[in-house]
C-alpha cells in the first residue's frame, strides 16, 4: 500500500494505492471523514456495479444509495447532472451526506461536480476503477461535464476528502483500456521521472500481465508525479501545463475522429509521438532519447491506426479552447524526466510533426 | 459613496454603495480586475435592460455581450443555466472572460453560479438592482438555482471580484419591492445594529420616498452587518445562522403559499413577527422591545394578508432542508441589536407564535 499526499492551497488529502481497498471502504471513510455519514451516496456505472457492487457494500452497516450514470461520453452532460441531483434530493440527501464516485474518469468527473454543487457542496471520495482514473483524473480536483459546444466546458475545482485506488479492481479492466491508461504513466515518466521510464521499459510484461506489485509501483509513481505538479500549481496557471504533454495533438485527434475511434490514452499516445518529433527537431531530446521514448509508447500499444489529413488535425488543434487563434504554446520533453512549454510553435512545425505521426499511424494496423 | 470590505478565508473584495455607479462601470471594473477583459458578458433581465441598458453600456469601449434571463423564480433553473452556458461558449467565452450579474436576486444567484462553473470558474461582478439584492443576496457568495424538489438545492459558494450597488437604480424599483427589501434591513438592525433600528424608526418617510442619502445610509449599514457576519462564518457553520431571523417561518409561508403570494421580504416580515412573539414569551426581549420592533415591521408594510392554518405552516417549516425532523433550532432576537440560536424550540411554541402572527395577517388587509 502506498500513500501519496496532495497539498494545495484549498485542500489536503491522501491518495491510497494498493490491493483490497474496496472491501474495507467503510472503516477507511470513517477514519478520513471522522465518522460515517448517515447518508452515503455512490455514483457508479451499471457494468462496474455488476462486477464490484457486492464487494463494495460489504463493509457498510447500511447499504449506500446507488446512483447510476449510463456509460459513455454522451452521458457526461448537464442532463445527467440534473437527473442525479434530483435523485439525491428525493432520497433525502442533506449537507452532511457523502458521495462516493466509484468508476472511471467520467464517473469521477460527474461525481466530483455533483458533490461540488449539491446544496453548495458536500463531501466526496474518489474510488477510481480504471487505470486512467487511478493515475490521472481522480487526482487534481478537476470535475465537470461537456456541453454540445465542447468538452469539459462546465465544472468546478473540487477536491475529494480522499482517493482510494484499488489495484485489484483493475483485474476486470479490458486490456485495451489498461494499455491506453498506461500512456498517461509514460507521459508522467517522460516529464518528471526518469526512473519510472526505465521501470516501464524493463517491466512491460509484468505490468501488462497486471502483476500487483508492478502495477502498484507504476500507479503510485504516476500519482506522485501528478500530485507533485498539482501541489505547486492547483489552477493550471503555469507548471500544471506540462501534464498536457501529448494532449494538444491528442485532443485534436479525438475531435477529428468524433470521440469514437480512440480512447483518451490512445490519442495521448499518438500525441506524444508528434511531440517527440518536434522535440527532436528542436534539439530538446537527442536522437537516441527520441528512439527510446517512441519505442516505449509503442511497447504499450498497439495504438489504433488512423486515416486522417494532417491539415485537419492541425485545424482541430487550433479550435481547442486552450489554443484560441492557433497553437503556439506546446509542451515538449526536455531529455528524459523533464519538460517545458514553448510559446512559439509554428504551423508548419506542427503540421510536419502531425504528418510524421500520421504516416506511422497509417501503416500500423491494430493487432 | 460607502465602501464595505468583505474578507473571508476564500475571498477579499469591496462592496460599493452609492449613486451613479452604473455610468462608470468600465473604469471601476478595470481598477478592480486590473484590466478590462477582452470579453465581458452581462446577465440581466429584459425589464432591467430596457430601463438601464443604455446607461450600463455607456462607459464600455466595446458593448458587452448580453445574456437574458427571463424574470421569475421558475427560470432560476438548471435549464436556464445550460442555455446560458451554451450561449457563452458560442460567443467565444474563455477563462479570461468576465461576467457581470446585473439585476435582482435571481439574476445574481444564477449569474454567480454561471461564473462558478463556466470553464471551472471565471471572474464575476455583482451589480444588484433591487433593494433586497443590494443589502442581502449580492453579498456572501451564495449562488445557485432551484430543483423541482426544492429551492436553492444546487449551487456553489462563489464570491465576486466586487459588488457595485447603485442606489440611483432603485428609482425604478416598484414600491412593493422596496418595502419588502427593507424587511431584510430591519432584520439586520434587530440582530446586530441598534442604531440602524433607530434610524429606520425615525426616517421611514425619507427612506420610502427614496431619499438618496437615507437609502445610502440604510443600505451601507445593512451590507456592513451582513459582511461582518459572513467574514466570521463564511460557510454557515454557526454565526451566519443569525442572518436567518424570520426566515424559518418566512420560508414556510412562501412554501405554503406556492411562492406566488408573497415576496421574499414580505414572508420574512411575517416570519419576524412570529419570531418576536417567541422571543417575548421566552424573555429574550421585553414587552416594550416587542412592541417597538413589531411596529417597525408594520411601518414598512403593509404585509399582504394571509389565510392559512397554523398547522400547515408548522408542517411546511418542518419539511425545509434545514429542519429535517421538525424545527428545533430557531433564531431569536436578544434585546435590540443582538441575536442567538435556540436549539430546543417545541412544536406547541412554534404553533402558538404562528397562530399569533396569522391572526394579525388575517385582519390586516393590504392597502
């Protein structure tokens, strides 16, 4: 079991990563919150609850009230939020109630937002069930939903009382999701932790076979990196931007493919290939480092093939809310274990990098 | 012009009260925010904008983008919030945008909530246009909307960068709304400011005739009281409860009359009559103080007549989210200028006070 401390100006809490947390939730929550609240709500998805609901409930003297969110990005909406808020009100939720978000990234984002706005804020706890949610979205306090006009346009910064990442739950995660989630760990290693990069290179078989010790090591290292960055820049004014390595092109790929073809982690994987290409040309990484890191991304693939025009991807990147008026700011690795933000990316430079990545993506059929 | 400082753990800002603020908004915002943001949104209502839109826009080099909220409690909803968020997104609102809430309490509550959740929070400024919003709802950081299950069940604590209360705007406020709003000033005086009570007693004619100096004095004193309480208890854990004098019965009256018959301040006025009756019986105020304060409430009436059963009002009070399982906590004046919270109110005691108040309400036809 590993404990990672998050300490920002607005919140202090622990992230626990280890096996068997699900079965001991109630006493852990009692310790974190001081007492077990009279009314405990769980927001989850049907498939997760079918697999893990029984284990989840085992430690609670009274069964929590279960709120279901339909799986899928299209339910990450204000309509879902309204429906769930009304269910909470009808079930007698009050200011002393607690909400547990038990699921992947979407459940965590919606759950954190619900907790942030129900009766102007109630306490909540994250129990992430996907690799991606464990290493990334459950830590940092970003919550919210989409609008038809764009993703994550509505939400709030709202930290949980704690995050309990149970590695055993990853046993039922589809293999493709595990591989995609690992892209965020690769990213974390590249921007901040040379040792994690080496561990990922040397233990791919054990990690992909879900060896608990290997997973605990990767997950806790990834969380530690994210927490370290968030602790120093809660509101994404500066440093936190480096967490976006691979995300500028990644978001553009997700948008250009209608959010249907790629898992988020897969888009970030391809986005990192583009970023590595720019970094190599600018001399931020050596040819040897480039090769090593590119191999690492593909080691945790296969990334899905893409049939896209570079110009379309570049245009999509320029329409992102973070890149009004074209992409100029861009996160690049600096060697292995550090990263920085450039402010002068040029359109031809971006297009060349995207073309390099798309050439690979076209010839790499999914296994 | 009066300046009142709000300083809570999460925000520090000034409330300005005086005449002529509307005409000088842009330079004031520039001073408060450091610069005039590229995109300024205004949320307002049609009637307010028709009266004051031109004056509002006069000081802005580029016209702000106007978002309209239909007047009425039923538009204080998540549906309105979604519609307005989408309008902001389509108009290119980004994280550096500013929102100005220009209207009464509903516009302020919805506007503060919008600003709290658009892109996880953008800056906003309150420009309240009703007496009630100026002395009460614009200060304290409470924002939100209703659910069909109950009022203000959704929202967040979100302080503005500043509050600009222009007294000249009250010139177009319907007389009934002015009288109702003054009930919150009476409440503020009773719980915290003996001198304000005396000023309200001695200057009713000037205040109701909207003499600017008299209004500025009442408004700034009321804001100072609210700010003083909020500064010491931002999240309503203790002291802030005394601001609810008259509100337990007031909310019950609003609910029992379907939110149609009474303005909020009028309900609070009747609620204060009930609270005064309990306070007199408990000896928290003398018979002389009771008479004086009861007269003061009616001086700023007439409060609308009511045809209700006491039992129905008591039942409605017990169904409020703050009074789960029956009303036990209740705010009472202690003499004039202080207040406290009792924890042992009994149902017969509440019913007797409500009956006393309803007897008055039945025989007092609106002028």
